[in-house]
């Protein structure tokens, strides 16, 4: 099956620093999504990317859909304590005919922010 | 504007019992997905349903697991004769039909049900 390699697994950064994380795959995806999950909660959608090469921002977050459609990165600028959590990338591959829309998730990047 | 709702939030069952997990999608959403998450792992797709139809159940174990999304009422994920290995967080997500038509793929998640099998 498809797998997403997400790195790094965890990060410890000082408040105010910038953060970068990425996902790579051996398969092409139609859509890349980035989610954040807090302990005991469900994933919350941060950014959605639909086209190869697309660069999208949401406040301090910036994400890009790789030109090969096999990778994506997420940057967080000027981190703050509430950025703490687990960040997941997810890829959508649409199977023509089957009409399936299952997401494939990375294993997550656990972010810790030191005040 | 309520989001995806799941209940119960926590469920404890003994081996051999049945677990029923409920999911109410966001208002206006007609597509429901179930995912399972083990500790320190990402979410794994289980099943995709539309009203009264199972579209893709390729991620769901063939035995003991079933899912439905009736015309009226919430989607139900049912696990019969639970075993310790079923202990996990189960998440439901939903999306509106237009997202599917446009091939965009955003899915919005509920808070999850944490199942513990004793």
C-alpha cells in the first residue's frame, strides 16, 4: 500500500523560531492536506493543496505541493506555545472508477515549543 | 455550526463484547469516513460511506467489523466480539458532495472515540 514518510518525527524548538517539516511518497497524490492534532482530540485541517507547485499560506503557516506531486512541506514561522501538537500530512489519491477518497496519513511530527 | 460529532468519547469493553461507535457528520455533508489510530501512529483508513451505501471498505477487517450510514440517523461503526488489539482511537470524518465532485478531498474530523478493551 501507499506510505507517506514524514520527518522529522519530533522537534524541540524555542518560542519564536521557525519550523519546517515534510512528507515524501513513492506515489503521486492529487491533493495534499496538513492537519494538527492536540492530545485527546481529532485532527484539525490547517491547509489543503490541490495543484503541483502550489504554495499556500494560512497565517503563520505555509505549505507547498511538490512539483513531482510526491512530496509536500509545511513551515511554521515565529512559533508560539500554542503551536505544540502533532502535525500530520495526508495525501489523497483518487482512484478513477472506484470513486474512493481515502486519505493516506504520515506518522506525524510532534512539535514541542520551549517558552 | 456544529462540527462532526462522535459518541461516546470513551468506551470500555471486555473481550467478546460488542462496541458501537456513532458519528454524525457536519450539516450538509453526505460522505462519511472512518479511520483508526493506534498510539504514536497516523490514522489508517477503514471505510467510506455515503447515505445507505458503502463505497469503499478496503481498509476494514473482513471479520467482526461493519459500518453503516442509514438514510436517517448517524453512521455506526460496529465491532463484534472485541479483542485487545481493537483498542485504539476511532475517528470519523465527513465531507460535502461538492468536494468529491471537484476532486479536492478535504475531510473534517470529529473528536474520536477511544476504545479500550479489557
